[in-house]
C-alpha cells in the first residue's frame, strides 16, 4: 500500500427529513448565500424545506447555476456577496451547484489578480468562505470532497482544495425521487467510474481499498437499474444505497494509499467542453475504450475485477477480461447511457479537436503510469468510435 494522510471532516446528515439539520449546522450570526440551479428545488419541495430550516438565519439567494457551471455565471454571485457581506455559502443541488459554490467561495477571498487563474493556472487558494451542502443528485461526491469543475468558453477545468470541502452535507434519498431517468443513469454511472478510476490500475496490495471499491461497484450494479425500473424506482432503500455509494466513491477514502487513473475523466471533460455531452455520458463512452487500450497495463486488476465484481471464473484470462469489459458496457446500456462516440453523433472528424484541447490543458501524460500521451488518447478515442 502507498503512504497516505487521510482526513474527511464533512459531517454527513443522512436520511429523510435531515434538511432540518442545517438550522443547527450554520452559525446563527452567519450571513448566508443560498445558491442553487435552474429551479428543480422549487418544484420538488426542497427549497421550502431549506427556507424553513433557515427561518432564524439572515440569508440571500443566488440561482441559475447551470449543469457544467460556467465561470461567467458564478462570477455574478460576487456582486451579491459584496453587497450583503455574505460569509457562508449554502449549496442546494447537484454536483454542478456544489462545484459552483466551491468556486464562488474560493473566488470571494482570492488574493490573486484574476480568479480564473485558480483554474487556468492552478493558483493555490489560501482561504475560502465556509460551505454547507444539501445534495439533490447522487453522482459526483462533491458534497464531501474538495474538488470543483468549472467551464469557460469550452474549457472545462478542475481545481481542488481542502478549503472548499463542505463542512456538512445533507443527504436525503427522498429528494432524489424527482430526478429524471437520465439524471439517475448519469449519477450511477459517474459514481461507478469514480470507483473504477481509483481501483482499476495496478495492485499495491491495498486490500481494504480494493474490497471497499468492489463493494461499491457491486452495489451500483445491483441497485442502479432498480432506480429505473417502474416496480422499484420509488423504493427509498434503493435510492439510499445509490446515494451513499456515490458519496463514498469520491470522498477520498477508497483512493487513499492506492494509485489512481483519471484519464477517463480528463478525456471526458474535453467531450463535455467541446460538444456539451453530459459528464457521465462522456465517461460511459471513454471508459470501455480505456479498458481495451490499456488492458496489458491493467491486466492484473482487470482479472480481479472480472472475478470479484462479475464473478467470472470460466475461460482463459483474455476471455474473462473481454467478458468483464462487455458486462461493463451492458451495465452502462442498462443505465441508458451511450457507450460509443457514434451514439452521440460524433465521429473520427471530431477527434482532432479533442486532442488539441487535451494538449492545451496539459493533459499529455494521463493514467496511473503517466503514459497516456496524446497519441494514446487518440487511440482511446478511435477505439470509442
Ligand atoms: O439546475 P437544477 O434545476 O437543480 O436541475 C438539475 C440539472 O438540470 C437537475 N437536478 C438535480 N437534482 C434534481 C434535479 N432534477 C430533479 N430533481 C432533483 N432532485 O439535474 C441536472 C443536472 O445536475 P448537475 O448538478 O449538473 O449534475 P451532476 O450532479 O451530475 O453534476 C455534474 C457536474 O459535476 C462535475 C461534472 O463535471 C459536472 O460539471 N463533477 C464534479 C466532481 C467533483 N466535484 O468531485 C467530480 C465529477 O467527476 C464531475 O467532474
Ligand atoms: Zn465524474
């Protein structure tokens, strides 16, 4: 196992009715900015619950954070923050809103010239406003990690800091009942790929991390499709298991002490930046191709994945690896997400732009070995056609 330091201070309030807990979590003298997205929280009752919980607080609101939050939208929050001396951000929504809140919190107290450099030049932030989160879409793990992804002019860039990790997060599976099938499928697949990117590398004998990851993958494979089937889609236990899996998949625990491979995400970000494809749908297209192109380097872990996650015991090594990749694709199809570039009307002509963007963003040595060069990324994209 590799050496690591691990701390995850986000306090989780899990279960029905837990939105009320925010009244205790946010100091009464705080000046709160409630930030949210396009309004789903107004039609599913979440907004009302939050407003009730904040009835003793001084609060203001900022809405309109879009999926794949845009820099320009997020910067508009600064005017309200200054005008009302805001000192606490409450994010209510999916990963985009939570990520957006993180950038807003960092930009407010940024001591450099231009907050864009937090993303473009990876300038370190030294302070940020405190953040709390009410999660409405289980997918990204953003509610208890320090990551954020922001888009400007087709450039989708991440930044990361422990200073923007939410102090608390409310996870009420009931609020996920209003999600569309598309968002459920996206969320389950995103959490699945987060787990894979911290698992499917090479073995360092991290038994706890491996078995934890395998448990998350199996849970998502078992429960994910149930959230789309009419007979089980309203089942709150299904929703609870998906929600907790998604949080655990990217809260730092399973990735501590093991190698990681974020190539699927980095290539996927370019697909979203250039063509506006939903985040998870880029991952379901890229991951099977990464598995195929990198099968030799990932061989040992692919075999472990085949046997422990998919219980494949028949046939020789290569047959079991082929089968595991096929079953992964079939799982994605069950979750109603695409697995090929052609499924989203992209083709060979679009690959040059993606490679150019990867180069511009410094994504030239991806993967757990840093050996996914631009040529390898091209090979992966061709494999995904
Ligand atoms: O904007 P509203 O009206 O809230 O609607 C949203 C949005 O249209 C809707 N929605 C959310 N909760 C709902 C709901 N609709 C009905 N009922 C509910 N309970 O769903 C739509 C998509 O929301 P979004 O927040 O964009 O989805 P998701 O949570 O998948 O977040 C995706 C973003 O997170 C980034 C992605 O790149 C993307 O920008 N990621 C963040 C990560 C992190 N912070 O660690 C890691 C991920 O790999 C990912 O990159
Ligand atoms: Zn993701």
